[in-house]
C-alpha cells in the first residue's frame, strides 16, 4: 500500500503552474514536487537538481533503456521524464507527490497508476495565456510559436483529467487543489 498520493499536474505553457506549485509547497508540508530530467537548455536562473536535472540526450536515452523513468515524453523537440525511484521513495514516506508534466506523460501515468489524481490547470482566457507566455520573456519567438501549437494539441486531452482548476487567482486555485487532494 502506498502512503502518499500521486498527482498528475498539467497545464498549458504559461498558465501559471509553477506559481501555483510554489504556493502549494508553502501551504502544505506533505506536498512534494518531483524533479524531472530534461534535455532542454536551462533558462536563466534555473538550477540543476532543483528545477530540473539537465542532462544530455545520450544520458536520457541510457535512462530510458534502463527503465529509469516512470514516464517520459518529447515536448517541443526535447525529452522530459520523471525519475521513477525518487517518486516512489517520496510516496512511501507518505508525501503527496506532484508530477508537473505535459499530456503525453500524464496519459502514461493514468494508465500505469490508475489510483493517481489528475489535475489540469486552465487559464481564464487563451488571449491572456498567450500574453503571459510572451511577457515571461524567457523564450524566443520560434519556441513561443511551438508552445502555442502545443497548447492547441493539449486542449484535446483536458477531458481525460479527473479535475480541471481555473487559474483566476493563485491563492484560490492552490486552495482548490489542496481540497481535491484531501477529498480524493
Ligand atoms: P518547460 O520547458 O516549460 O519547463 O516544460 C515544458 C513542458 O514539459 C511543461 O508542460 C512541463 O509540465 C512538461 N514537463 C516537465 N517535466 C516533465 C516530465 O518529467 N515529463 C513530462 N512528460 N513532461 C514534463
């Protein structure tokens, strides 16, 4: 029997998942966020081992071969994956573990771990989402366009998630998420 709950936590690029996540971590000490591996370049201010484990394509493919990922996917030309052991260790210790992952990975987890809680964060409007993605200023135009195309694709997957949460206000959204977990 696993003690903690596994949470698939997904949302469009720029929707504010990271900000809500920080709030969740500050509100509840049973919440933990899984640190993923990725082959994309770090953004300014991102720290290896904190935001992601930034690894090479070769190393990533080696981990795939060794069955080291609970799930993994390609998103906008880069690999992203959840290291399996770290997540299971945290669940064993009773933590509620959030996987901040995109839809392909989310679907893999729902299949593999049907007892997971799945939450999709949606924006008040898609105009607002595009503005936020651009205002963030962390990506070049080509990457922004790829991410906007990914949003269109991701809309088709919202229906598979057991909960959708509107990010109209960070505090409110975080409280709603904690309630969902409490009641699941
Ligand atoms: P970003 O490059 O903005 O940090 O992340 C791009 C997308 O990849 C986001 O939707 C993010 O949630 C997702 N992502 C981050 N880590 C993982 C992971 O381990 N697996 C999967 N499938 N997606 C991830």
